[in-house]
C-alpha cells in the first residue's frame, strides 16, 4: 500500500511539473506592436502644458495589465523637441509614434509609405485619429474617408491581419456629425473578419469647452490630462478583444 501511495504522489508531482512547463510555454509570445497614428492630438508635446496625449495614460494602462507591447512610429518627439514625458513606476515612457501636428488626413496618407520603413515591425493594432484638420473641407469623402481607405490598404499589405481602430473626432459640432456618419459607414464597408476596422467613439462623455469646470481640453481641441485619460480608456476598451491574455508576461 505505501508503494502505491508513493507512486501516486510521484505521478501528481510529475503532472504539476508538466503544468508549469506548459504554462511557461504559453506566455512566451510575440510582442504586440501598436501604432498611434494621427495629428497633434496624437503627437502632443508642447512645453508650456501637460500635453502628453492619450499615449501616456494608455501606456500606463497596458503596463498595469501586464501586456507585452511596443509602440511604433517614425517619431519620438512632440511639437517642441524639448518636451518631456514622465516615467511610470520607474519605467521610461515609450516615445515612438506617428502623430503629426497640424497635418490633414491626405497629407498623412501621402507620407505613410515612407514612414513605414522606419517602423520596428508591422503594426498589429493601429490607433488612427485623423480629420481634426479637415473640418473646413467641402468634401469629407475625398479629404478624410478616401485617404483612410488608402491607408488601411497600405497597412494590410504590411500585415494582412492588422486591427485598425478609427477614433471619431472629440467634438460635437455640425461638421463633425457629417464626418462621423461618413467614417462610420466607411468602417462597416471595409472591415473584414481577418482585419477588423472598428470605430471608437471618443466624443461620448466629452466636454470640449475650455472654461467649463469639467473640461476635457486645453483649447477646444487638444485634450488636457483628464481628456487624455478618457481617450486612453476608450482606446484600451476597444483593444481588449485583441489583447489576447497570452500576450501578458
């Protein structure tokens, strides 16, 4: 009888060891590459205010969730080269991004192919927030929708399974209502099971009035720390289905 007990005990030890070995293998996965793509709301970096953009609080959220990720892009600075981003829990902020202060959607499309050459890897997830500088256009289909479609094609050539999250503008003006409708329709037209294109509704629960006690902006347009956190929360929530638990270390 004692021999049987010892044998069972040894088998249990063996199974436990196998479990831990298998578990260690599961978490050894590739890094998720995330591309923040947009204009000033993505780039930020003014020295006279905490214009860290959504990238900083999103970085913090991903770190707290223990996700193995890497921001990518051809840029590492803000509008002002000397602008600095804070560390988080002793770790330096990942500065890489593709945000271009003041650029229109078509301009970003025209240079995207060149910028791709500087990226560390093809993006797995793209956070696209464009159109702010196109609001005076008389044809949003040509100025915003068509360039976004072109960029999605470029990104899919680089990674056929890329997930593209398209952020709706953080405003509630009449012109933006039209932009929002066209972008929503576009996303439904070009999304695929292999490469989803999903809109993110940043305008919800958003207060752009700078003088309001609960404002989310510095100047009607650029998010203050509260607005930056709101944007990051919405990006993070939209990303969650594509942040497979095995991407956590």
